[in-house]
């Protein structure tokens, strides 16, 4: 039995290759143990064993190696995208400090680059903007390389092609869905999948409150949260029943 924490991939693979039935404890399901005053590996292992014996262990899905490899790519792309967005925001901040307005639709396209080159920036501000532009170009090249490798791994995946039939789902969003969801039939129903992906409303039964679609769960990975935010404007949830239908 393992906890879904740092470095569990290799341990789960090694145990599975040795013929051991591996159970992966979900981190949120064992969070209560972190509030103990005395925490040891022995006590933690005993608690997990007791939960498993009673059938109350919250288990995480052990994704196959090929799915984990695609996850690594889409999550890394998400990190690179965040770094590039931060660099672009810093360029706008420097221009704001200098009181410079660049009137162009796409500041980081060819026309924008020409305008930035002619902008009245000097000294430290010019150095920082030039450095940020080089960083943006480097990150864009890395993002393109990650996308190319992701497409190569998923080009023959039937699920990757199937989800792109949903209006609003392109290659990037499809890769995130396939990587994060994995085997869609591990969910008993579309409602279970929506709950896991945090696109379902949060229901509180302690007090009588109305369930709002805006009150969504934040307990999801960063890339699946990115998928949730961008799928809000597309009919993804309504298309999930047909997507989950057995082939």
C-alpha cells in the first residue's frame, strides 16, 4: 500500500512487477492523519492497513505508464504556459511604469515586436523588456516541442480523436482530457466524471442551501482545473454521456 505522494510512480511499478496487488491511498482521504501530534511511518502504515481492511480506504487510480507519460507532458506544458503568461504580464507592467502605450492588437506578434523595438524605453527598462521577449520566444519554442511530442504519443489514440468531435474541444484540450481522465470507463456514470473533474456544483447538506454551478470544487490538479475553466463555455458536460458510451 502506498500514499499518492512524492515519487510513488516507481514504487507502484516495482511492486506490480513483483506480483503485489498495489493500493494507492488518496492524499485527501488520509489528510486527517496529518493533524496528529505523533506521526510515524509505523503508525501511518497501520492506519492505512486498518482502513483497507474495513473497506474505507479512499483509493486513487493507478494510471498506466503510457497515461502517466502523457500526463507529464500536458502538465509540463501547463507550467510552461504559466511562465510565458507571467513574462508577457511583466512586459505590460514595464510599459505601464514607463507610461508607454503600444496600440497593436497582438503585442507579441511581428507587428507588436516592431512597435516594442521603437518604444521609448531606456536603460534598465529596455534591458528588462528585451530579456523578457527572449524568454517568451524560448518558452514558445519549448511549448511547441511539448505539443509536438504529445501529438505524436496520442495520434493513434481513439479517445483523443473522439473527444475532438465535441464542439469546442481542440487538440490541446483533448490531450488534457485524455491524459487526466485516462480510462473513462473507470467512472460509473457521467455524473461521477463531472464530480471528479470539478465541473459539478458543490452540494452542502448541513444547512438547506441552493446548489450553485458557480460553487465548484477546487480539489483537482492544475491541468484539470485548466480544462474545467476552458470547458465552461463549451457543451462538454452534455456530451459526456455519448463520450462514455461503450465502443
